[in-house]
C-alpha cells in the first residue's frame, strides 16, 4: 500500500491527518454509522475547541497513521470511521465521547491512540472514568497540605513537651521549697 502513488488531493489529506496524529495527545476512533448530521454537530460541540472530530477514508487514515509512526490500528479501520484528535484534556474528551455514546448508542468507540500507543475501546472507557486533571490536582494539593500540617504538629510536639516538662519541674521545685520552709 505504501508504494502506490496517490493523487495530490489525497496526498494533502494524508499529510493533514499525519500532522493531526503527531500533534494530538490522543486519538480516538469511532464508528458513526446511523448518526445524523445534527447529532454529529452536537458531538463536535460537546467535545470542545481543543478536540477535532473528523470523518476520514480508512485507506487515507491508515496511511497517515503509518506515516506518523503509529501501529496497531489497522484492524480498527473498518466501516465508517471518524477520528477524534484530542489536543487538550484527554480525560474530558474521553468522557464526552462516552457520555454521547450512552445517549446515542449508534456511536461506537473502536479504540485509539494514547501517548503513541494503540489502546482498546475498554481502555478509552477507563480513561473516561478517571477524574479530571483539576480534580486530581486539587486532591493532591489537599493531601500535601494535610501532610504538611501533620509535619508541623510533629515538629512542634517536642518543643511543647519540653515546655510542659520545664513547667512541671518548676512547680515541683516550688513545692519542695515550700515543704522545706515549713
């Protein structure tokens, strides 16, 4: 297939798809058979501005994936295939696709590419089940703050113990002096 000559318009399409494969943080392949144009428009809007949903010919998409150095997708290029190129938050895009597929069962997630490696549809669903980047960062910050508070209390404990011990010794000394004077 790589040695067949292709027309200029197809070469342009392959070059564009190759660049999209290379620049995207993740790519998800879906089958859109049976969806209306308005449903596809709704899907594109729900995915956000940092995600591109493109319908492409399988032969051109296969060639572009090979040119981008991505392997393991050839069996996914069957039937009508659309490519979701994610430049932003991969988890949010995966959630958008999963949620749209729940409300529109005709959208089928076939699999995709994440960090240069082919992933299955189940792995795309696992990505969608993750919490968003902001939530994970907030949890991390909370855990770090909690650990810092514990550390501060731990470092302060010997000082307060020493202060209480000194106060107790002073009280004991006063009691002994009072007992000797009497």
